[in-house]
């Protein structure tokens, strides 16, 4: 499911076009119920529903982006955050796709 969210984020942050995301997505979605099970199938069907509603209601691309952003906010797993101490100072370690961020803990 990480790949699905990664491709969706690439579209939402502008590093991929809607057509690029749809190419990836429809390849993934084709017959997914026969190949996979679990949450990924449910999420794919939800995105299919979003695209279907967008098409039938003539949504703008901006409207599609807003709905997909809400989708990702609702379903993307939260990153793991670790709390450690270094030289008696509490720190939080937060991994992101690009780097690991270490911040002072309050």
C-alpha cells in the first residue's frame, strides 16, 4: 500500500501529472480483487469511486486533488516516531520519505 500512497503523493505534490497517476493506478486496479486481498483492495475501490464521481459530476482537477488529499490524510499510516534520550536530552526521531528528522522533545 506504500506504493499506492507514494504515487498519489507524487501527483498531489506536482511531481507527477494526473495522467501519470491514472496510468499507474489503473494498472494496479485492474483485477486487484483476484490478485490481492485486504486494505489495498478497499483503498483502490475507494479511489475508483472518487474518479467515477469526479467524472460524472465534471469536477475540476483542483476538486479531485482536494478529495484525494482528504483520502490520503484519512488513510495513510502515520509515521513511526521514536522518543530517545541523548546526553539526558529527550529527542523525537521522525522518519519521512526523504530523510530522518530529529527534533527536541518537549
